[in-house]
């Protein structure tokens, strides 16, 4: 490893240590099963869901802010992330719509007020260090704006001797001019010849006329011109240069200082940096000097290699350029930003992926790494965040959750919320940041404001009556997944050196390059074979990895296998580590090809030969220590032949996912069904314990499982309804009696499909000969709200006195044919209760129903003889929205510019609502 790299990662370690305050968030869970059960039964408040809280305009009022925060608290939410964004109404159209411009005294007063209310209610309060995203605004001058390499071509006719340069504006400077023969773009760098003449008056005079048609390639240090996306009034301006510490310091002085000044008496729990979406940013004014200092040669002399050439030297230049962009993000932005947060007594939460090209290890610089994306069977930024948390020993990895969920706004249901949340949990997330909660400015008709690209997850939804129950599920699951340590088997190596070598100007999105390079077939193969995985990169392998027998220890995580996907270029130090790991019995698998080249322009024949010899030892020699797999789909089964899978499913269970946590002597598995069909199978878990329980995070119940020992594994039954989940807990001394399959035999059912009475919005009562959706009843087509269903039932004394459950079962629901969605996801199951119901027996609340299995145990509230059942059902707000004309934003866009586009408005139609299944009592 180079001296520069060691110094850089020394900075990372120092910042991580300074952020140790975040490690205090770890729940206090002892190793005893009883303590683990207490965490499950009474999860800590810090595991509650948070919401991104959009302030539109911002046209907020103290009363409106207080109302939102109280509603969040009542719904079981744990806190907010304040995000000021674009206006929804003209400033001052009414006295109530007066805008508080971003960073104005009135805006800062609102921030102070909201922080005080949140503290009084016991809610976490995070604050975005900006308006919209990425960081930027009116305080960012063109000199501090995001940079880009601008390349212009100027055609020259035969005999031309003068090159007319493109206009070079403010914030730009000329880097170099090159000539190529002909009119086609060259494929080799040898075709480029640098022009040494000094520009004058906007032109360059050549030493001799060109002999035939030529092109002049003009390389300019420029600016992207990108403006902040979706800003609030007063937040407009250039996006910040994320490669320049000085620019960051000036930005923090302009934005961060007044924001935290407004919170001097009560700092935010964390400051937040949203998506790194600085599109096109691949340059900064100080890059040439930094490049020469880092690599010892002048990039100006090799600029053509950024656009042409597929030889080692051209790839080496691109590698060095891409690597430096990543390192500049870390040393000029992430590191200083974290240090600034710590100096101001708060933490830093960042979505550490995108452009600039963050790598997985970049997340180690922040206290709270975050990602987004529900595609659990591929490499996502969520997996980057959770992997960093595992490797760096952080208990909390968060995700921006429910972005684009079941578009349009207000269509998302509690079942949708759970279906996506489970996919984030399966990627190792332990903190959900909901996307989100719109504060509704005065003058916006009910159901209120909505962000253009998100579900509305607020009490504007009538199904909010079940939100406390849904929140409890999410809180309980988050708390359990924070306990102990991750037990993933596989370190999935992401070949960053390969990706840097393939970067081109304007195409430096490292996360997307690596995600697409790995693909879904390899990830799916590993998951289906029963292996959990984290992603790792060279930065961690070269700084914080060691071989410990048959395990590779990387930071705080331990792995039994390393998978190298289709990597041609790998640093020699990484190859040496893999060889050492394989020599002690560790498993190393490469897919598609074996590495053969070393990275960087300075890599010579010796370095390439070093990598080739290591590959020969591992993959291609006569007696390889590792394994080369040609097809990605074969990687999982081939790995399973060498390493006992953590979980072996009894049947095809590609819809099932799991997360394994080790808590002292206990092994805790979260298992989720991600499909719209029930799954009944068995699973063999690689554990030593012989006692197992099923803990239901939805209901809080526990049940002893029948176990069968199979060699090094224990097999247990798995039965999950559509989109259902469970914890399987293995530990000595769990304390429950053995299961008794005869204790509660089936005693029949009562059909409750008829005989209900529906209380209408005006108080009238309608007798229902059968259950039909509200949207099919003319006077309820556009109704959004909570309506009550009632009917009487008789209960025998033996039923009431017994200990067995009596289920009010609403049915299984109906599979909804899957459709291609433009964005986001949804649950493909039409529930029998649309969309959340609270069940009461004789006036006593006994449970909520919003996910499968759609049933509630009513026995404890029954009494012998006549009983009254009541089901209060809330639907979505979409039906009411569908009745009203869509807002006319013409004047708003003319006044402020078009800052958003409402999405999927054609889908704003009334949806099925109410009880639409056939309820029954199951004894």
C-alpha cells in the first residue's frame, strides 16, 4: 500500500473514532435469551421508524409543526429528518401561506420551534444541511460550483493553421489542446498530438498547417452548471464542488452555521447529507496538482487517455483519475464534513453512493451510513451501507425507505409499507427513514400536500388507525436486527480498480458501474444457496483485514468465503491476501475470469506478473487453491459444496430471504417471504443449539418449534403467509414447553359473510346482505375515511373458557397480477381488508389487521352468549383525491420555475375499500 493511501485511511480511522458517539446507540442487550426476549417484547425507542419531513415553501406554522409531530408520536414513529423543499402555493396568496425563505430569521425560528417540540415529545430530530439536494444554493459562487471536464471538438479543414477555441466562461480554464487526423473519433491515444502553442485572443496558432482534415480536441476545466434539485424558496443556486474542502468550508459557514446556531440549546441528533447526485461532476480546479502529487506524473499530458485507448497505460490513467476522484470525495468532503459535525456536537448521516464516485469504504467516514433501494437480490446502496456498518462495527445502518412506493401518492397501503420494509431488513438495515411525511401548508385541500416522488405516510391516510401496530412491527424488527453482530458468510469483493479503469468523462458513477458489473444472477445464486453477504473493497482489504484460520477478518466482520466477480484488474496486495486466506483453508471463488492485471499507470510488468502468479495459485494452476466458476448462476451451488450453507431451504424458496445475527450464545434469524404467495417448507440452519422458537414480530407472540438435527444443521418447519416474516431464535434455555400439535385441534368455522351493518359517514346505518367495496357503492365511491362494520355473534361457554385461540379470519386475499412499474414497488396482493382494520369485541379493542395472515384472535374478549363484533376500516386517501380536480400549478411554475412534476396522475382513481373478503370465525 502506498504512503498516500495509508495517510488517507489514517484520516478515515480518526474520523471514525471521533464518531464513536454513534456506537452508543447500540441497544443494551445481554447474551441471555431472557434479555433478548425483553428487547423483542419491549423494543427501545431508538429503533422506531423516522420520517423525512418535507416543509413545502417552506410555508410552515408553529401550530402545523406541532400537529405533525404529535401525530407522528401518536402513530408510534420515532423522529424526523427536516427537508425544506419547493413551494406548493404562491407566497402570500393567503395570510397562512406566507413563506419563510430558507435560512431567513423566520425559517430559523421554525427550526428552533420544531426542535423544541420534538424534544418535548421524545422524538429524534435530524436536520438536512441544505434545501433540496445535493448541497448547494445561493451562497455557492461559480468558483465553488461542481466541476466537470468539458471536451469540445473543433473541425479543421486541410491547410488550416488556426484553431478557434470554444468560448471559455466564468469558472472555466483551458487545460490543453490536442489534434487528431480525420473526422472520426480515434480509438487509440497514439492518434492524439498535443498542441504546444499558447492561446491568444480565443485562438491557437499551429506551427504548421494541417495536412488534410483534422479535429482539435479542446480540454476545458469547467462546471456542470447543475442547480440544486427541488429547492425551497431561498435555497436556489449552484450545486457545491464536492472535491474541494475550501468550497465545503464556505458552504458550511453560509448554511451549516446558521442552522446549528438555531439549535444551540439542543443540537440535532444528526445532520444529514442526501443523495450524492452531482451529475457529471468529474473535475475540480485543484485536480491537476493533486494528481501529480498523488501519482508522480502530469495528467495534462495524458488527457486523451480519458476518451480513448484500451491498452494498459490508457486504462491506468483512467484508473488513477477515477481513484483520485473517489479519494477527493473522502478527504475533501466526507471527512471534513464528519469532523465539522462532531465539532458541533452532532453526528453525520450520509447517503454514501453516487457521484462523486463513492466506494463502499467511503461509508466508514460517517457515523450513520445510509442507502436506498428495495432490490434485495442485487447489489444496492442499502447493501453498501449495511456492509459498512458490519465492517466498521456500527449497530445502525439506515435506508431511505418507500421512495416511489405504490405510486401515485396516497395509493400505498400498510401492506405495501411492510412488503418494502422487509426487503430493506433483508439487506441488513436497522433504521428506516420513511419517505415520507408532507407538512401541509394552509390552503392546500385535504388530503393535503404530497411530494412528487413518494408515498404519503401520514395521518392524512384513513388507514392510519393501524399505524401504531405497523410501527410496532417495524420497531421490533429493527431492534432485533441491531442486537449482536452480523453473521454473513461471504465477502463479495467489488472490483473498484476495474471500474475506475473503465470510467470516462461524464461517466463516473462508481456504484452503478459496480452494481451492473456484478448483476443479479450472482447475488441471486449466493442467496438461494443459503449464504448472506457483505460487499467489500480493496480499501478495507488492504488496511483492516487479516487471516484467522479458515476465516477472513475484515474490521469487525468475519467471513468464510470471498467471491471475486469477473475482475480483470486487482491490486497485487489484494491478491496476496486472498492467497494467504486460501492457504489456511479459506474459500476463494472467482467468476467468469481470473484477475490478470495490476491497476494504475505506473503498474509495470512485474506488477502484472505478480497478479498473474497469484491467479495461477488461486484459480488457473494445476492444483488451484480456489475455484473459477464460468457462470454466475453456478457460484452459489459450487460454494455450497465447499462451505456448509448458513440456511438450506427444503424446496425452491427464492422468495425467502434471511438475515443472521449472533447474540452471545444465541443465533437469531430474520426470515421473510417477499412474494404474494404462501410458502410452506423446511429450513436447515447451521447452528449448534437444539432448541428453537418462532418469534412473530407482527404479533409479538412466540412458539416452540420442532427441530430435527441433520449433521451440522438443525431443520425446522417454515410456514409464512404472503409478505409475512418471522424470527427463528436458537439458544439454550429458551424456556418454552415443547410444542403440542393436539392442544388446539380445529373445531370448525362460522361463516360471517352476511349480517353486517355499516355505519355511513352521515351516521345512517346500512344493512349489508353481502360485503362489497365502497367504491362500488354510488354514495361511497369517492369516500376516504374510517367506517364501522358491526354484527352480533354467539359464543359457547366452552369456547370462552378454553385457552385456544378463536380467530376472526378475513380471508387470504387475492393475488394481483404483477404489472411493470415505472418506479418503486408495491405488494401484489389485494387484501380482504382495504386497507387497515381495528377489531373490537364488546367495545374492547383486540387487534389490528393489515397484513397476512389477515386474522385476529378475539377469544380473550368473548363472553358466553351474545357478543358484538366491530371492525373499523380505513382506506387510502386516493378515493377522495380522485373526486377532486387536480391542482393547477401553472402560476406557481411561472413564478418559481418548474421544480417538480406530479407523477402517475392518470392512476388517481378510486380503489377498492372496506371489507371485501368473507370473514369467518375459526375455532
